[in-house]
């Protein structure tokens, strides 16, 4: 039983990571890239991607914008994945519970 639960846990975590990454790429990263572009810290390449260039001074230290983007992405993924794992698990348990109860209440010939 615990082997199956471990597999389920890994599946939920992988799905949460996939959803969080999709959310980052479709919603949050474009906004961040737009900001970098407006601040002239990113520019469009020939293939339509954005190249991040330059640095920002933070507490007297020059930090590459690529490093800032990477740190924000990692932080987002960490927090969002944690939230999604919880929500996916709660939904899975609730849906499974309803399904079990529905099956119990079906007439014997319908099962």
C-alpha cells in the first residue's frame, strides 16, 4: 500500500510542478520580461526570444538580471508547487470519496 501511495505522491508533485511551470511561462514570465524590456535590460533576438542583459544594483552589489529572473522563477516554483500539491491532494481525496460513496449507493446490478 505504501508503495502505491509513494507513487501517487510523486505523480501529484510532478503534476503540480508541470502546472506551476506552465503558469510561470504563460502568465508571470511574460510580465517580467516586459518589465526588463521597458527598463532596457532585455531585448528581442532574431528568433523572437528575449535576451536578458545588464545588471541591477541591489544593496550596493551588481546582480545580473538573468540571476534575478532565475531566483524569482525558483521561488515561484517552490511556493506554487507547494500550494498546488495541497490543492491537488485535497481535490483527489474529495473526488475519490464521492466516487466511493456513489458506487456504494448503486444498485447491485449496476456495478
